[in-house]
DNA sequence: CATTTGATGTTCT
DNA sequence: GAACATCAAATGC
C-alpha cells in the first residue's frame, strides 16, 4: 500500500469555528460510495451555523434528539430532513459542546455523474445535479441514515482535490432562513455555475481599489 | 428572464 | 398548529 495521492482532511481541519471551516471547505472534494458506485464533486458553496450564538442554528435552543450530533465531536455528518421531502448535509465543527456546523450547499459533480442522474432524473442538466443542499443529498444518495457518519469514513469522506486551481471566494448573506440571515456566512466559489442561485462574478467582488 | 405557489412530513412550540 | 438551513412547476413580465 502507498499513501493516497489525495489526502483526507484530518479531524483537526474541522476542529475550528464553523466560519473558518465553511470558507476552507471550498475547493475540497466530497466523496460518496454506495452500492450504486462512487460519486464525488468539488465543494463550491457552504454556509456556517454557529451553535448557541446563532438564532438560525438548529442548536440555538439547545440539544434535542434531532440535533444531538451537532453537540458531539467535529468531523461528523449532521443530516436532517426538512420540508417533508429534502435532506441536508452538514459537517460538524468545533469542540464537543460547541454545536456548530457547516451546511454543504452545492458541489460541482466530478465523478459518477451517471449515478447522480439515476438518482436525480435522467433529464436533469449536469449543472443542476447537486446545486442546492437538497439536490446535493439526492444526487449523492444521502439520507438521515447517514446522520452521525464519520466524514473520514468509507461511505462518505472529504479530501483535498487533485490539481486544484486557485479559487476566488466570496462571502454573502445566508439563504433560505429568516433569522440572522444577514450574517455573511455563506461562502461560494466565484464564477462557478454550480452554486445555488446566480453565479457570483469575481469582477463584481473586487472592492477597495477601483 | 423573475416571482409565486404547491408539495410533503418531521420537529418544535 | 406553525415553522421549516427546499425544490420544481406554473405564472407573470
């Protein structure tokens, strides 16, 4: 056996604030293996939720049966069911008890697109396979069965990306929530067509110097 | 193009 | 009973 050419993210990567992890997950590769085969994509959009300090966080009002995984150690999956039909995948961050997490909102599919199409529908454009948190989970076959899964596991893991290009990253207000949405904790890869909503053009982001 | 609406079921109040 | 870290289809320009 030799070392994998594409290193897994170590647990220490997740043992930081959710905002830092959300930013640094952009450009990493999310992998998924099921009986259907291997699928993967480059993370292009994330959102941070800051535990008890964040009115939008599921952990804001304390621990419940649903959010228990958020209160555990970093580097595990928090998966929940919402709107009666969709699942959302988060990476738990920070130390035990902190209850922070990063919602994985979109990936650019890179491996197993045929499998994703089987799950999402044969006529779905590649761009829409995993553009949005619910679509991402459907494309990868993630459900609450995966709640609590190790993000360095055999069925679900996140690695560095081979030949990763430099990225321009932008922080924006969060999407799809009513409380504290204005906090600039949504992170996206500029110029990516694979984020939810409209692409953010890097030329629109340059700020201080005209 | 943008905006609105309906679907669907669990969780929490 | 209300809200929901959403999506796809329908409607309005």
